[in-house]
C-alpha cells in the first residue's frame, strides 16, 4: 500500500483516517497519532505537533486551544498541560481568571492570593 493507506501486501488497501497515519510507504496498519500530535485529513500525510497554547489526545484530528488566559508547551497532550499566564490564576487546565485590577501574579499561579499589588 502507498503512504496514507493500510492493508496487507498485495491489497486491498484502505485509506488512513484523520488522526492516523501510515507514512512508511509499505504495507501495514494506520497508526494513531501520538498524544500532542494531530492529522486533519484522510490519506497521505504525517502527524504534526500541536503548537504552543494547544493540546491533543491520542488519535486527534485537530488540536484544542487552551482555556483563555493560559498556554501550554508545543506538543502538549492534555488540557492539564495548560498553565495560567502571568496576571492570571487557576489550576492547571483552567479556567484561569485575571488578577484584580492593579495586581499581578507570576505564570502558573494557582491561587488568588498569588496576586500581589503592582509597584507604584
């Protein structure tokens, strides 16, 4: 089977669905995209790494955005990888809420008590 298809040597070959790939160019199964990667279309192609600020479980056809006020490292596999940005507080995976006016918190802060008054 050609790349993007799977089946026994000599056929029949079936197309690899979104979230799976067989880019070896040889007979074999379509393999699920690893966590933190995705493939949007059926057929030929490779699983691509999710960008920073998004995540994907295994066999994903797209990446999901982190909740508002948070981000994640490239290739993140779950929403729990999304950590609050500076000036926001919340548990890993969100939701993150903004610190009160005239205060801020360092990145990855979980508690409202981490918000401290700005200088001045």
